[in-house]
C-alpha cells in the first residue's frame, strides 16, 4: 500500500476544512509512534487475530431507512463476506431485538456491540442526568437481549463546550459503569468528530480513565485524525483500554472514503494494533449515499484484509 505522509495541516489546507477548536499542530510521524509501540509492546507481537464486524451505520447511513432494512438479507450478505460479527446502531428497525437475535443466530452471527448514545448523561442538570440513567439501563437491556458483551455510547456533545460535556458525562459514568459491570456488559465510548463531543482525542480518555478506570475505548482512527491527533499515536496512547475499532478514512481533498483509499496510514496503524496484541473486531465505516455499504466493505476488505491476517 502506498505510504501517506499527509499532515493534518496539509489535509485541512487541501480540503478547505474548518474545524472548531482544533489544534493546528502537524501530526507526529508514524515512525516515531511505532518506535514507542515497539519498545513498550514487543512481548505481545503476534498475539491474537483481528476480525471484521459489519456496522449497520455503514449499510444504512443516508441510504436505507432502518425501518426498511432487510435484516435477513443483511445477515446473509454479511456471512457471504466471511464476517461473523455485527455492530448494530440506534433504534427504529422493523424487527424486535429478540427477533433480530434469532435471525443473527440462524446465520451463526454474533452481536459484538450495540451502539447508541445517551446525551442526557452529559447534562449539567442532575435531574436530566437521572433520566439519562433510565435510558442507559434500557441500552443495557437491549445489549442483554442481543447477547452482546458491550455497548458503545457515541456521544456527540450537548450545548456546552467539550470539557464541560466530558465533566458531566464522567459524573454519570461513576454511577453507570458499576451497573453495567454487574450486568456483565462493557461500556465503551468512541472518539467523536462533532464540535462539542466530550471525547475527541486520546488525552480526553486518559483524563476520564483516571477517574472511571472501567471505561473502555472504541477507537475511531478517522475521528482522531480530523480532531488533530496522529491516528497511530492516539491508538498507542489508549491501547490498554481499546476493545473495539472503527476504521474511517478521508480523501486528500476532503470527504470520507472507503477505508484504505484515503490519507490514513492503515499499514502503520495495524502494525501498532498487532504489537499491542489487539484481537477484537473492526468496523469499516463510511457515511453518505455513495458507494453502498456493501461496496465499502468489499473494497476495504480487499485492501486491508492482508494486513490484519
């Protein structure tokens, strides 16, 4: 694969992207990041095997309303691609959660994550956060019905600034994480690219993990990049807490593309993941109307599959 040394500064200049509150500092060099990973994690080299998981966001996105998604056909196509993991996002499907579990089971597909945010948990109002806890418990019930070991809260941020949203979300997590742990469900949050997102870079997670150590990270390399952090360095910084992955990519002139076709250096990132012993699932993510989610998976699996083998 072609090596890409595009800095975030150059990417923003070429793409004409305006990012609210983002740092203008150029990225670390991947070689420096990898040298740190090698020094720290060499004993884990070769541990575990990564696997693709089907992400319903990529399949639906702006293309197919969830209520019109054919769950049986989705599972059939997922299996044809050789994928046995499914990450389902949000609500509004045309089947009950129990029915979806039964359909997935019939194709020998397991749910690896249930993704859905609870924005009320970021509120400065304690009474609103209390209602958010009720919604959080509902997310846990869905996870248990689906038989998934984790939920991912894709927190986009409320009306406050990121630091404030993170502060109140951490307060909520102090209560939420013990509940989830007692139910045997892992709670992850992804790095997000919305302007007010509470978690935008690895440093935000480092801050939270010092207070709520049971929190886990869903690492979105594209969001870390667009938020001003080298994707490889960001992974290394949080590697001990990352249990799920989103691969996302961007064209040099802006806009998302199938992972492997853009500016993210997946060769270096995957090498860092191997050195850290990552053996979990990886979603391939791309929104928008074109290409179809199935084309995204076929393209990216062909490009990146040999690297994760």
